[in-house]
């Protein structure tokens, strides 16, 4: 598995940005003398959580091993602490960056499939919100959404206060991310409004998961799951042991890869597969 660090100038953010890419272009199967690497790859755009970086998923999970087995390219951008949404007041369009510019750049630069059904977006916590928001907003680009422990926190945003000493929960912070909070409900940052505004056949396939001990389970993820059920929107929703932590995300990104329409697993030559 090729592991690449790339930087390029983003017009959406008006600065040079870094991304981490894992790409199975060097895959070699010793037991198959006729094996040839694919010419194009299905792609997962994978978003980190708050306080994270482009390397979080590689450090915290075995995504590189599993992606190599399933011939999947994975692109990991930085969302800083901005929830992957557009912020016109700051001239930072993180949503446009994720949903358009990043996809266009990586498709020009790497051997990636341009088909909607081969293009996926996923993330954890803040990145789970970002995956749902941008997967729905840019539904013509993404065929599937993977949302783990998603920070579906809009109800908390509406009731936030300025004197909260924590980043999460402070109204100043939320205003810096979402803008005028009084205009948030029904906007393109509102996952309920995005779902309700799409025809059922236009909605990407959705996989959601949350830990039984996660503080985001009942109020946020269960509630959105029920919303999807009430509107008869097909989706996969799983819960299991664990909290808001890397043990859970390592387990469930593997389950999500099994759910996605990917190749059957086949291990290539690596330090982990020495005969």
C-alpha cells in the first residue's frame, strides 16, 4: 500500500492544504503470478474528528491494511475544527472543498474512479457529521456515506451559551463554525433538512454506527436513525460495545468496509503477510 502525503493550493480555502492518501497501486500477490494492480480505484474520502488531523485514521485504526485488501483508495483531508461546512464570513468553504475541489483534485492526480457508485465519504464524530452533511449535499458525487459516532449536535448548538468554558458547547465557537445560529435550522448545515429535501432515490446509501456507551448515542444518532425510519429511507444502523474512542472506530470502520460495495479481501505482500 502506497502511503502518500500531498499538499496543494485550495481555492476554496485560499491556502495550501495537506492531505494523506493510501493507494494500493503497488499491490503484489505472491501466490498469483498473473496478478496485476487495478488501473482505477474506488475511493473513500475519510474525515477525522475534532482536534484531529489527516493522519488520525492511520494512527488510530488498521484502515491501511483493510483498504489494501479491498483495493480501496482512501483520501484523508484536514477539517481543522470547522465541521466541514462553508464559512462565508471567514472566506473558508470547507464543504465546497470536501464535496467538489478535493474530489476533482484527487481524481486528476491519482488513478481514481469517477463513478458515483465507486465514490464514498465517511468520518467519525465531527467527521461523521461532515460525511452526512457533505454526502447529502453533494449526493450526485457520493454513492455511499459512512458515519461513525456522528456529532449530530445541532440541538445542543441551538441551546449553547457564551459562558461555557469548553470548546464544544461554547456559543462563540459554534457561531465561528455555523454562522448565525438562528438561521441554522433548515439550512444546508441541517442534516434533517438535507434528508427531507432529497428524493429517496437520490439519497446515497447510508451506514451509521455508534457505541453503546457513547454520549452521542441516544440523543443524536438514535434520533436520526428514527428520522430515517419514519421516512422509510433505507440505511444500515449498528450499535455495539464501546464508547467514543478508537477501539470502537477501529472495529466499525472494518464493518463499514465490509458493508461498502468493495472487492473481496485479498492480502498482498507486506510485513504482515510473510510466509
